[in-house]
């Protein structure tokens, strides 16, 4: 197998793992392949075939599937590769084996691409990382690649690929604009969540969210859409949507998953279903050229797209499902290094920028000042003072947070105390102060912890009554390598209750929230500490 393309050995854990121009390349190849399949053009098809019986493609589906599993299996068979399927019901998962150990084992048997469906969110990201280390320490010939075939409520990136390809087919392959209604269970549907980043292949995007409040799109996905420049509108039913004049020509339905929502919702089941189910009498209200799509399956008793629409021009969902195999054949060919050699990205991947978040204040030209702490706190002679904690927040919140800081820094057993003050230049705003007299040594690791738990604070190290060292701390770009960090999402592979031994890792995003590296759940800097979440 050739090994020169930028796609070789890549994983697809979330849709953004392939850039817009990489996805456009994939769609162009899918278009060529689909035409060749329809015309039995073996010469063209052979350019896509991996054609290597030793190239291992492994399906591991720990949740039910028909389309994703079978279209991947058929795609893998197209490639004349070695195709396997783990029988999860009789595997050692049932003896408590971890995901990492399971996939280490399968990687060792000359398998290169894994297609994984699981209820655990972020599982492919973790396996990509842990199996790369396994491959390196065991000198495996190829580093395994992972394709997320749906992880909990998180993402379904290959469904997103085939959805985008189908929209493009119906857009004359133009990426200029897309006006799409998302209808149904937008709360649970991972296929609609992937659209928050996926539809950025279109230059102008208008999204109409059609769902009752109980099934509404989670706010952080709506925010992501807005941040990505989409124009977003919301409606609580199909009737409300059709009652206004500006209706999309493309509708994307999803299956309601009311069974996940408890008794209270089930009492209103009929009403909720009606609000997101298309009805015969609505047909005159939709415009010519309208297409409906659905990732499928649709429920045989409660289909949101009724079966009488199958034989109408609204039917885009059958071709959408068929496209799944073409798109997946191309994706496997790209990851295997069979195609893509000629693709040259116009943008280089951004290099990581080193960012300093611990600033030591240069005190050399400053006269050593007596440390004065106001309002009843005795100045300390030796020790530390952490100042400006949560400036501007309410006293109760500041006190709570100071308890967390003390615990995170291991200061609970020392003398000293916590104080809420309105000191400094701004007498209207509260701030917290922690002081600990005596010898309190703080390492660089402590400073990193302090920056992560109390950004914006100032740390003063006091010696002989004077400020000997002063640090200003801001939020680190990444937080990891601390045992007391934890993602709050119970479905995340890194959540402590999953017992998968995955260390928590967070990246700071543009609005200073911390995003879990695996499941992408957003947290404030206060929420990522285990002691806070107990
Ligand atoms: N669209 C989709 O993921 O279908 P399956 O659950 O049948 O794979």
C-alpha cells in the first residue's frame, strides 16, 4: 500500500478531524466512484480498491446498527481487504476487560482500521491515542486508525459525511449555500449534533430547528452553530414552522428517542410525536422541489416521515442511505493511503503555540513593601497570600471556591484562613484572599494547579514580612496530568465511573471554557475538579 497521502492512517473521531477542503476532496471522489459503480466501470473502481487481503478492517459495534455496520462491511468487502467483526456479546468485554486492552489485542493481529460504535462518548479519541502508544512499543507495522460509527449522544461523523454528500448532490455540488430544517429529536440525535461543525463546508448556512422544548437542540450546539456563522431560527412544531412563510427546501428528520426521557415525557408522548411528524394534510403547504432526509431507522409504528411519502419526489432519504456505502468506500480508501496522494492542503495545520500563563512579576526595581492586608487580616511574616480570587463574584460563591482551591492545592491541613474583601482599587467588587503563614513550598506543578483553579489571582510569597515573589496567573491552554480532574459527563470514556483508566484532559476554548478532549463536554474552570463534583 502507498503511504504518501495526508490521509493515510488518520482517524475520524469527530467531523472536524477532516477539514472542509479534505471533506470536499472526499465528496468529489465519492461522486466519481458512485458514477463508476453505476456504470460498472472496473478501470475506475480499481483505482479505489485497497486490494490487499492482509489489510485488516475491523468492525466493533457495541450498540445496534443496520446501515452503518452493513454499509461499512460492504464497503470493506469492495476493497478486497481482510474484514472482521468482533462478537461483542461473547467477547471478554463481558469479563470486565477495558476498551484499551481489547483494542490493543486486535491491533496486534495485523488490523489497521477500526470502525467503532459505542455508547461511551469519546472512545475513538482515546483509542487513537492509546493504541498509537501500543503500536510504537510493540513495533507494529501500521499505527491503527479509528472511525467513529456513533458514540452515545456525541457524534456520528460518517453519517454527517453521507448527509453532506447527499445535500451537495441536491445542490448541483455547489457549496455556496444551504437552508436546512432539522426536525425531530434534536436533543438526543448525534447526527444533528455533528451538523454544528459539519455544515461549515457551505459558505452560507441557515438552520431552522423544529422541535418542542423537551427535544430541543442542546444550547452549546446552537451556540456552536451561531459561532460558525449559521443563521439559526427555532420553532416548536412543524405546524408553527409552516405557519410562517420562509420554509427550507431541505428537511432533515430524526427519530424521537422518548424512551430515554422518563415518565413525565411519556405522558405527553402523542403530543410530542405529532409536533415533529409530517402529515398528509400538510403536503399543500410545502414548496416545489422540497426534499426530506432521514438518517434512519424510522420507527415502524411512529415514523416521522410516513411511508405514503416513499413514492413521492420528497424522498431523499433512500438515496441518502445508499450514498452511505459510496462515501464509506472512499473514506476507507483515503485512510488506507490508496487515494489522496495528489491532494495538497492549501492550509498547513496550525502549530501548537506555547502560551505562558504563569507570570512572575519583576520586583527588582520595586522597593520591598510591607505586606498589608486590610479588614482584620493580620499581615503574615512568612508564608503565602493568594489574592484577587473570583473578583467580582458574590461572597458565597467566592467562599465556596476558596474551599476548593485550598483542597486542590493541599492547603487544608495548614494554618491560616480565607477572607472575602472589597479591598483594592475597586471597592464595589468582592474578591477572595487565602493566607497561609509558615513555610509553604509551592512547586511549578502547584502554580499550574493554582492557575487552573483560580485564574486571575495573584500569588504573593512573603519572606520576613516582605513580598519576595509575586506571580500573576491566567488560565492554562490545557489542563491534564492531575489525578483529581474529571469530566462531568457520565457517558464519557474518561469519567471515573467508567473505570477505563483514561486520564482527564481539557483544552481551553475561545470563551475560556474547558472542553473535554474525548467527549467535548464544556466546563467552566470550576467544574473540572473531582472534589467539586462529588
Ligand atoms: N443511520 C444510522 O446510523 O443507522 P444505523 O443505526 O442502522 O446504523
